[in-house]
């Protein structure tokens, strides 16, 4: 019986490990941007994603947001550099995607109510702005 519990525990741990993609990146963002309902000033940021939760933290430590709703994404070829992508509507920037360096895997951020409102008001498709991360 102990052997069964041990094997079952290993199987569960292996399955959880396969699903969990961890992203740890640092980037300088040269413009103010929004994540969910919060506005962040230009500056240096750490992005951490694990188990469906995205944490965006200003390196100075003043601003932080947790986002629990992300969507797994993939692309055909891995890029040598990671990317932090934003949707831009005029002077408004919204965090859209994070792509891991050297991987085909990434995470997409769901559009907030504020982004949807600005998108409707602008009447245009957003410009995509990518910040490369090593």
C-alpha cells in the first residue's frame, strides 16, 4: 500500500511538472503601461509566471500586479531572445504577451475591460510593440 501511494505521488508530481511553465524575465519598459486595471510607470520590471499566475513587479518595488488569467501560447520556432509584447492604442500600452527566451512557449494576457473600451473608442487594430529580453 505504501508503494502505491509513493508511485501515485510521483505520477501526480510529474503531471503537474509537465503543465507548469515558469517564466522569469527582466526588461526595461520605456513607456507607461497597463496590466489589468493598474497603470505602471516606465522603468525596469521583473515578470514571473508560474502555475497560471503572472506577477509583474517594478524592480524598485513600488508597483506590483498579480494576474491569474493567462492563456498558454506557442509558436513554430523558438527565438533566441524573449519578448514582452504590448498592444498600443495611441498613448495607451497594455501588456499582451510574454515569450520565453529559447522556447516556443509563451503566455497571453486576457484583455481588461479598460483595454476593450479604448480599443472600441479608437476604432482601429492595436499596434504591437515588442521589447526584446535576453
